[in-house]
C-alpha cells in the first residue's frame, strides 16, 4: 500500500498531477511533439493558420504537455486570438508548476492587453523565484 502511494506521488511530481486522471502513454507525448514540430515549421514559414491547426491537434493528443500548450498560445497570439492565447498560456504555466519563463510570457500578454494587475502579479511571482528576468523586472 505504501509503495503504491509513493509511486503515485512520484508520478504526480514528475508528470503533473493531471496524469492521475488520465494516463498518457509515452507514445502520446512523442506523437504530440512530432505534430508540434510540424506546427513550429509552419509557424516559422508564416503559415499561422496551419500552425494553429497542428498545435490544436498536438494539444488534443496530449493536453498535459506545457511546451505544446505554450506554442499553441504563441501561435494564437500571433493570429490576434488573444483570449484563447492567454487561456492556453495559463494552462502551460499551470502544467509547468509555475515555470518563470512561461509566467513572464503570460505577464507580457496581460501587459499588452492593459491588464496591469495580472501582469504585475505575475512579475512579482517570477521575481520571487529568485530568477533573473529582465522582462519580469521591466
């Protein structure tokens, strides 16, 4: 019983607690990242609509990958879909356990939307991590 609890806690810590509700096979993560790579190629080629479609598919395959969520958010932001972008960037921050780089980018999104309170809160959180971030200080 104790071993099962320890293994469950290790899985929660290493894969995110959302992994407890639905198990994602390693193949899901690999497939999502392959699709996301195609999305990145499309993004860099200026094919933003195609990139968004690919990132959406990658998120559907494995919604617990914070990197895919963040790239999806960035693509939507580039297309002017700010509300959706912020929603996915918040999810990326949540899934990452509060990655300072992802929080900084979310704060920049809030700042661009003139949500100074939310931007300030995120900047404070990043600064409190002790991580040097010119963007957060700015």
